[in-house]
C-alpha cells in the first residue's frame, strides 16, 4: 500500500495530468495548491505521487 500524501509532495491528477503541491492531507481529503490557488479534493485515488517531499 502506498504511503499517504504529505505536505510538500507534488502530485499529478491521473486523468487530466495537471500537477500541484500537497498543502494538507488528512487521509480522506487533499488540500492542493497550484499557481497560488488552493482547492480541496476528496477522491485521493484520482492522484499519483510525482515527487515526494525532499525529492527522493
């Protein structure tokens, strides 16, 4: 099972392929920031990890 997303991770939407930084993830909802705008997403399965915080 993959680790949950954490603050600072870069994620990609699996269908539309846009990327954003994780601001917060409580295990059920992602708060993402892209170009200074933030939005909540409740379907974590729609996202994949691109770059974990710290770059590894």
